[in-house]
């Protein structure tokens, strides 16, 4: 299952996956380490994007620990 963590990845998937195909993705959010993932503030925009691209299904949401200690 692809893990999507930036807008470019979503846009590429949206253009590659034909309307008749289905693909499941995991969406990664950044919760504090500022390494990988969408900012939490983009969550509504991401879910709206997924509503418009029904052939791309959200299978899971993931993150990382907020501190690396």
C-alpha cells in the first residue's frame, strides 16, 4: 500500500490511476518532527481531494512519534 506524504504524490496518483481502477493509500501526517507528512492543517483539504477522486481510497492514516528521544 503506498504511503502518501506530500501533495505531489497525491497528484501523480490521481493522474495515473484510471477511473475504473481502485487503489488504496495510507496518508501520513506530520505531528511534530517536521520530517515527512502533511501538516494537520491540510487534513480537510486532503479528505476533500479524496472525495473528488473516488478511485483512490483511504485505507489508513499514519504518523510518527512527535519526538525522537
